C-alpha cells in the first residue's frame, strides 16, 4: 500500500521575530500543538543534468528527529492558488548512509537548507512556523487553507507558492544554513537543553 498523498500548501512571510511570536500566541488560542520546535537539515538531490528539477520533481533527504526520503511529483492541472504536489515519503534508519547511496546512484546535493520548525493543527490544517536563515514563514497544509489563513490574520493575496530554495534566491539574504551563533540562539530560545 502506497503512502502517496496530494500535498496542498501555501506559505506566508512573517516580517520579523515579533510577528512570529504573535502568531504563536494565536496558535495557542486556536490550535493544538502537534510537534514542538525541532531542527531540520534538508538535502535536495538531483543528477548532474538537473533532470528531476526540469521535470518538476523534488527528491529530498531530510534529517530531524528521524531521517526520511521524500519524493514530490507534479500534479497535472494544478491550482495556481496553492502549491500542489503528489508526495511519497519513507523513513530511513541512517541519514549519512542514504547520502552515500544516492551519491553512488549518480545523485548529488543540488542545494541544502536548514530550519527550525514547530507544527500545529487548526481545523484539520497543519500550521508550521519555520525559521530559516533568510526569514520567518508560516506554512499551511491541508484543505481549508483560506479560512485558516484569514483566522490567523493573513490576506490571501500575500500567499506564496514558492519553495524555500526559490524564496532564498528572491531574498537579499541568500544563505540556506545557519551560522553557529544563530543556531545556538534559536536552540536556547526554543529548546530545553
């Protein structure tokens, strides 16, 4: 049995850390925390010709509390209001070994990025707050995206369907990984170490 599902999501840019904290307070009133803050490392893989990207396919190896491989495939006649992809995902036991396997199969890391994330749920919509080196974002995934966005104070006209790689390229700050000071600050701010 396949675990393929249709992912439908949008993002909203948060202007600063204060706006992120304001959204956190709204989530505490309106939602249910699913996963508290955690750190993620993401490797997007492709061959040397960029064949997957040319087809609109994303192959990702992610390490957070677990390691997993994700394949995102284009959806024919996809809505322009959301980012829609068919998604397949599987947990793997060893992040580093999977990197080596992909390398031996002819894949390379086309880009990597890091983020801190917390996941909440409102009306069957997953609400993710993401902190990346180039900004703060709210990501909504599910069906009633417009309703939840409005309830959190976001105008649908500001919805973003780009992925984080594209957003980093549009940003003045194009870094995709945290420096050691930033990582230490956010770990201290959100984690009990």
